[in-house]
C-alpha cells in the first residue's frame, strides 16, 4: 500500500488525537495526577490510628471528605461508642444483584518510634520513592487504593451494574470484636446483600501477587500436669515435670513433621497445623529465684496452635486428649481461645479459589489484564476480619496488590514504594470494573452457597 503525503499528515493527526484522548482524563482532572494521589495516601497515613488509642474520628472525617469528593454516599456506624465504621456506597444500576464489598481496617499496630529511620506517622518519601509509615502495607494502602480506583473509574465514565460498598472498620488489630464481627452479624450488613468481599492479603517479595482464600483458626491451648512432689535428689515416676515433658516431646515431634512439609515444599505456610510453645510455668518460687531441691507438684505449658480449614479438627482434638494431655499421665487441658474451623453450615471455612467460583475467575483475569501476576492461592497464616464473614458461609478473598516488596507488617520501617502503590490502583481498577459489571451466573442469593 502506498501513502500520499497528505495521508501521512492525516495519520500523524490521528495518532496525536489518540494520545490527547488517553491523557485527557488526567489533564482535565488534576486530582488524578500522581502527586495528588500520593499526597492523599500520605494524609491518610499521617493520621495516628495506632492501637491502643487510635484517632478514629480523624480518620473517619478524612474518609468522608474523600467520599464527598467522589460523590459517594456515606454513613458512619458505631456498633460500640467511640469506634466508628465508615460505610461508603456507589450505587449500581441494578440494585437487585448482590453487591461488592471492599473491606479495609483503619487501625494500625503500635510502633516503637525511635527505632524507625523515619517517624512512623510522617509518611516520609525517600529518594527511592519508598513511603515510610505504619499502615503503609497493613492496610491503609488498600483502603486508599479502592478509593483511587473508583476515582479513575468515575473519571472514565464507568457505571457499575452492581452496587459497590466500601467499609473502613475499627479494631481489626485487637481482634475486630467491636468492628467487623458486629458489622458482619448486623441487620445492616444483611441488607447490603453482599455477594463477595475483598479483604487484606500480604506483601509479596516476588513479582507474583498473593491471594488468600482462607485462613487458619487460632487454638490457644494450655496443658497442665499434676504429679507427686518430692525431693530434688530422688528418681521416681509420675512427677509433674516428667509428665509435662513427655507431652512436650510429643508436641515437638508433631511440630517438626508439620514444619518438614513446608521445608520440602509439599505445603505452604498456611496449609499446615503450626504448633508453638509460648509459655512454660513450673517450679517453686523462692526469694532468689526457684527452690532447687524440690520437684514441684504442678507444671503448665501454653501452646499457640493454628489450624487450617483443610485439617481435621476432630483428629487434632483426639491427639490433644490422648497424647498431649492424657488423663493417664494426670494431665488436663483447656483452651484460652478455640476459633471454629468450620462455618455455620459445618463446611470448611474457605472460599473456592478455582474456576468454579466466578469471583475468583474474575479477580484472576482482571489482575492479568492489568499486567499483574498472581501466585498460587494461599491460606492466610494469621487471622484477618474475613473469618467473621467466612463463618457465615460467605465468600471473601484476601488480596493486597503489593509485589516486589519485603513483608514488613507490624515491623519497624514498614514502607511501600509509590510505584507499587500506583500499580495497585490499576489492579483494583480492573478488579472493581470486572466485579461491578458481572451480570451472569451466581448473581442471586440462592446460588451463594456454590460461591
Ligand atoms: Zn491488617
């Protein structure tokens, strides 16, 4: 094909127009410029919402001002006085379809300020573009990225079919009892008719984002041995210490067998039953420490156990009763906490993370479309507020779009690079667009079970 001089000029003109169109949104709307996006993130990070005295009202005011600038409906709910939960709404054109809930928590864990390179509430940006702040990974980033993604979608003229809600909840870092737990059990939540919830994930040191379909349930076990007291020089059977040590040996063998599966790559961190001893209590106190020539009559140990939903809780209970604290060795046990492994329907508390779950498929495809990579779905090793939702049999996916970043949640010098943050906004833009446009199977209440 041949081009005349005029057609070449014409082609140049077309490509120029296309370029102008693509950068038009940013040019027309200065709030979409990178400095403004980063500055909003910094403002949120600078609000000190650290436990045990989080400035919840300052955070709520900031979030509501953001909602206003985006023309989102907003309300503040206090299930417990002084602990506001901010709920935002972007109404969909079909309010009968189950809605999307984008969840985040506003509180952060405390920090030892003097051990940080930059003050944890300064949101200082260094020469590499790393933003230092408590909450930069866990999880103020995600809360703001949802809002920024919506800002971009609105600027592009996108109209959601499904209603999109955003909830900013208090107290996740202290168990979520006055936040997510009450919210997910409320009539208000039922009325939102939620079909899928996005909650937090974890930073990934590799280029693959991490997504979580379940989490482990904490069982905090205390085992206690009783035995015959006696002189420290005597050898005899059935002392409390010996009884407890036999259990500890058995527990350590079990721990090693679980850890081995991680070490050889057979299972991921969240897929095994982790068992860690957290306290030992025994001995007869004396003014200088402990009495050295008396074998005590009681000995106790505390163990933090984390049980994945894929494990059999009954066989673990049997193991505890028969091997770790058997009556035959004068032992008893109790739980300081024993979170359920199964949901209220008796099914393992997990969200399907394969092509049978349209929400999973949509997320996976959206991440790829936005140029991201996703690792194998995982079980979250710790606990998040998503457990209160999965307990009700509702689906939740844990996801924080943080790749190529060391995992620093709850550590000193928690940071997030600004390019990683900006990329995460694009990822959420693709996910929210896909979720809010989804009109097919699995859209009515009756099919929730299979989701
Ligand atoms: Zn968190």
